[in-house]
C-alpha cells in the first residue's frame, strides 16, 4: 500500500499563456509549483505560502481558481502517491527560484517543453489544461 502526500499545486499561467514548472534541487523531473499542506491549513493557504517560499511570489488566495483534485505516483518519493488540490493562478510578474527550487522553466502547455516531467504534471495537469484550452477556443 502506498503512502499519500497531500499537496496544493499551482497551474501558473503567464501573460503569454505559457505555464511555469519547477525542478527541486537534486531531482530531474519538472512539476507544478506548490507543496505539502500542513495540518489545519487550507489548500489555498498552503499554495500561497509555498509559492512565496519557493518562487518569491505573493498571490492573493482569492485570485486562485480551484480546478480539482488530481492523484499520481510521486516523482521523487518512491512508493508514495501525491494527491494534489490544483489551483490556476494568472501572474504577470517575475519569479525567482528559492528554498529547494533549483530551476524554473516556462513552457508552452501544448508540449512538454522537452523536459522530464513528474507523473502528475505529465499525465494529469497538462492534459487537463490542454483540454480546457480546447474547450474555450
């Protein structure tokens, strides 16, 4: 039986429509920014805290649109499943990697950007976002 990691994750959308992915120090896979939800913390509060810690990005939690619950094998913790509460956030400011984030990359959501992607991002979040873009086109 796999263990579960509860996270809040962001589908960060820039003014040009690209989405931001992050890579943690010492890992290979790019993933959505965000992180673990602390006990007693609301997912959107965890998201705001993590985005500030990891990217020096301050968001208004009221501007984060809840997209749903997604689950996939954890990219960096074998035997664990990550359960993500996903929020879409539009930003137009700069971000800079901080804390455990080694690299950030803006990609066109229609592709994988030529990057190794975490299962949650590759199998669920990017396909979900592509489908929503197609629906709204």
